[in-house]
C-alpha cells in the first residue's frame, strides 16, 4: 500500500483512518485533508527557506569550501579503510 514514516504499519494506518471516519464523519475528511495539505506545504516551504538561508550564510562565510574538503577527506579515508580489508579484533 503506502510507505508511512515513523514505523507505522499498514494495520495502524487503517485503524487511524477508521477512527478519523468515526470521529469526524466521511463528509469532513476532504476538508481535513485539504487543511493538512496546506499545513504540510507551509512546513515544507519554511524548511526550504531555512535550508536556503543556512546555505547562503555558509557560502558568505566560506564554510562551503571547508565542508567540501572535509567530505572529500572522509571519502578518501573510507576508501583507504575499505582497501585495507577487514580488520580483526582480538579481545
């Protein structure tokens, strides 16, 4: 069916939908869904704005270059560890 985050299974989703239908009635569900969609869109837009501001600030202060260099170094170290093979620990 659908993949719902937060480790909620299909059975739980159906149970929640059943409770929503019983509490609000089937005629209110489209209105509730529209309201939730608006809230989700607002949160997504706010999150994107925050990400853009952080990226812009990082670029202005020169952190982006440092982050890219650190990422490259991490990848090089990871490759070196993988090339070395498995490491056995003796306890």
